[in-house]
C-alpha cells in the first residue's frame, strides 16, 4: 500500500491550477498524529470523489464535513483517505492494513462506479 500512496508535499493540479497538499503519511490534507486523538475521528475512504483532486483542500467533502460538524458544536477530526484510480479492493486493504490503526470512531467508504450497458 505504501508504495501506491501519493507523494507528500504541495502540488498543483495543472489542468485546473488547483493547489493541494499531501501530508507526510501520503494522504490528502492536513497533518495528523495517527495515534493521538483529541476528538472523535472519522476516516473517509474512497476514490477520486473523496480525494477531490479538482477541489482546493478546504473544498473536498471530508474537509466540508469536518467544518460542518465543528461549526455545529460537534468537535470532530475528519481525515481524507481518498485515492483516485484505485479499486475498491485497494480501499478495503487500506482500511484493514492502515486506517484501522488510526483509531477511527467512524469510517465512511464512497466508491462511485459507472456501468454502461452496451
């Protein structure tokens, strides 16, 4: 899994000129301490829609969810574990080999599939 993660640092999605951050653990968004929780933790797993590559860091759905919860007096940390172009098999493996060790209180998985009848 580690070799298939994103490269940490600040990046630009050139097609749209959007700046985004990948933290030191290879996930989109802010740094967090895997073993230290100060409030309930939600981990959002999924594909490109969760990752939100065409969105600024504060506009991804995990970031918006965190802001809405905190603004409504529900202190919560929401982590973006989205990866574009990865299968549900990869996402499931990520959940059970890594994400589970970050002590989530809630895990969401959003994997959009498009089927075409031909």
